[in-house]
């Protein structure tokens, strides 16, 4: 039987024995990994963050560090587009829902108004609406996953109108934020919004359905988890666990190997297939192939069709965030959020144009998709997913680049990419230029499969990698990686490693999305805190450089059942926005008897996923 290598052995594999013995000089991340970072002694450690951290706890409401205010900006059911009726959860309709804010807000993006300005007081806020909790949305369905199969057709239509995304205009008014009524930009995107395909897979046989024999148009977007933006101000919304929406008999699907690799044909999470033909695998077997993409939406052009950019590949995209190559080409990083799946980047064929917005319109249709191999010696190699190169041949099922785009996971398998511990957000630090790759957890990793980049078997708490592209150029074919932190409770969870001054409240579990403030400090939100141990999901902040590196501190705590998503700062750092997703999603919790009624706390009103704005009481920058 394989035994798990010790962290010390893995450090040796990462650094080489001589360097490991020499005492970790230079390699910042290895320092965090070893937990021996030196620091001046002080009760709160040497962090540059000034807030007093919260105490780990768990209850029905949200909490933030002393000296900060929280404001609920918009909730499920609040008006978005013209004529939206007042929210009445007992009498909800699909027609009302498609004008109102939807369910389970996730990614947030801020697009300044006027377009191209650097202001900090007026924005288009774009919001992903990932999925639904039928047990908390509708009376009488009971608890848990079974509720999703008891929904009526009318309820399924409400659910389809509650997901996708929203564009709202927001403005700062004195110390608070408000949603601007009657904005011409206000928009809802749903599971039925018409969209088009572009790039190498558009028109592919595997995208054709009875409803769309061209394989070029599609209704809606699903499971929009995290996302990103482009330098020209469009919104990238990412389709993650799309397989959960498809039911019926999946045993006779074409391309069974591909469908299995994507989880299509596993029991679904919702009853949509019982009422809507295209979600029934026996009726529209190619419909699932039309999801799992990155969708580009122009928030400044409310009439423009969203476009599924197939060149970026098809997988369970967590997010899609950009950095610029030195020559101006756009590099988009994206994680595939499944246990033992991969990290990708896409590099556009051409540089973007800062002066001609129209020239960027189809920039994401041409370029090269790469998948990452994290070598044991600390190198990362980006492997091109290009038809005709290496094993990506017709004999292996890749006759065109469209095949590579649709079957990205299978192509990446052939290239022997490194299976990771569930890649979530990937973001570039604006100050040090390093790329942070968040790995949320992976209970499937066995002891014989640990390696320096994924160093723990049954990884329950996740970790964060830090990657430096060669020459500081995001367009480079390689780079180096190291570990920023290993999550879990120090002293309790094997191998948990932070700054040694991290307090009993500062440790975290299951990092998911991250944001950087303009000082380059990392703000980590969690999804999967150990509730049984009385710890809620929350927001943890840390320096990434200097004496306070990886000294995480608890800043915000979510209500019971919720995870935190969508962290983003205004450019002046004076507001930190986040989303509270699935409040009340606890065992036994229902619409009729929810575990919390956050944020309204009114009888009859269920918990409502909401966007929250956090500001400092003195109006200054957050955390400073
Ligand atoms: Fe939808 Fe990866 O969390
Ligand atoms: Ca996420
Ligand atoms: Ca997650
Ligand atoms: Ca999540």
C-alpha cells in the first residue's frame, strides 16, 4: 500500500534536496508551505491589514469586522427591468421572475459608467445567477434534493427565469449604494435568452438539435458560476455544472465516453427534463453539448446577443479572468471545477486594441487554448490543445479544432495535464504579477496520487497555488509554481500551513473565489466551512508579500447555509462587494421552515440570496 509522502519530502521534490536543506531562501511559496516564515512578534502578527478579526462562529445572519458597515444592495425578487412587479414569494410567476433579480448570485463584475472612465461612483454591475434551491423558493416541496423533482411546470419556468445573470446600474449616493431605477442598461439573462455560438465549434454536428439544425444558436446559459471581464469591458460568464440540468435516459447517447467524462447521464439535480423537452436526453441528446462554455456579454449594449465563445473550450468553467501578454495579446485563465480536473489558459491570436473597441468584438474566436502541467520540480508547462498536434488527431477523435473545443477534457487527458484539487478561481495579483490558483478540495485524491502541487490525500480543505509566468509574461509557454497556503485548521488538519502567526480564527477551509485590493492583498471567500465545528463560510484577507504573507484573518462571516461568492473592490478600494449565495441551504431547511430568514427576517419571507456592499465607517479604503 502506498504511504503518503511527508510535507518535507514533497518540499524536497519541489525544490530539490539541496535547496530544501539550505533553508528555503528565495522561494516565497515554499516558505509558506514550510510554515517557518520569520516575523516580528506581536499579538496580531505582522499583517498590514488593520481590522480586528472576527471570532469563528455560525448563526443566522452576517457579520463584519468592527468599524465596517454592510448594506444589502439587491436581493432575489427585487426589480431589475421595467415593470417588474413587487416580489411575493407565495405568488411568484415566471413572468415576474424574468424582470426581477434571480437566485443564487455568484460572480460580480463592475463596468464603469461612463464606459471607459476610471470613476468609482457609477457602474454597471453584472451578476451571475448560478442555480436554484427549490426547497427554499417554493412552499410545500419539503427539504433536500428531492424537492427539485417535485416542481410543477410553472415552478420549473420560474426556476429557468431565476438563473443566468443580471445587469444593473448602481450609483454611490453619500455613503451608500443604490440600484438606479429605470436604467437603460438593466437586463436579465435567463435559461431561455437567445444566444449564438462563435469560434471553431459553431455549426458542429454535435451542437445541432431538432430546435436548432444549424448548431449556431442556443437558448440560455446555465450554472453561471464565476466569470471575468475583458480589457474592452465585456462580461465573461462561465457555465459550470451544466450536467445537473439534464435527465432522462442517457444510456444511448452518441459519444458515450465524452458524456461520461462530463458527468452527463448521471442523476440530475433538478426536474427540468420532466417538463421541458430539451433537457430530456432522450429527446434532444445534443443539448448538453451546448453548455459548458464561456459566454461573452456586452453590458453596454443591452440589445446585443450573448455569444458562447467556443475557442475557450468546453468544461465546467469556474471563472475566466484576463491578464495581458507583453505583446498585448489577451490571456484568459480558467479552472475546471471538478475533482482531479485541470487548469487552462487561452491566448488570443492578436493583441487587443485599446483605441478601437469594435476591433475586439471577435477577438476571443481566434487563439490557442492550453492546459497546465505542474511538474514536481516547480515548473509549469502550458500544453497547446491544437488539432493535429501530438495525440490530437482524427484517429483519436479530434478531426477538427471544433472537436477539441467540444471535447476539451478528453483532449487534455491525452496531453497528460496535471489533475488538480478542484480548480476554482484564478486571478492575477495586480501588484506582484503572480497568478493565484484556488483549489477548493478533493476528497477523491488517493495517497498514491499526491504530488508537490497537490500534496494531500483526501484533501478536505483545499489550497492555493501561486504561479509566476516566465519572464513575467502571461503569454509565455511556461513558468514556475509554488504553494501559497494549505487550508484547514493548523495543528488539527494534516499539513495545514499558513503564516505561523495565523490565529485560531484566521484559518479557513475550502477557498473558492478571490479578489485583490489595489495593494495586492488577497481576499479569499470560502465555500464549505466546517459548519459542524461551528464555523461559517466567510471572507479571509492576507498580505501576499512581506512579513505578513499568508497571515489570513477573518473579515466577514456569512449567514448559516450560505457560501460567499463574487468578491470585488471598487477601484478606490472604498467598497468591497460580495454575494451571499444559498443562505439557509442547511439540512432539513425549507421554504416553510428555513434555517434563517436572512436578510429580511420577516414571517413568510424565505431567505434571499443577495449582493452585499461593505464600506468602512470612516469612508476610507477597506483593510488599510
Ligand atoms: Fe459554482 Fe465552482 O463553484
Ligand atoms: Ca466559485
Ligand atoms: Ca465551490
Ligand atoms: Ca461556489
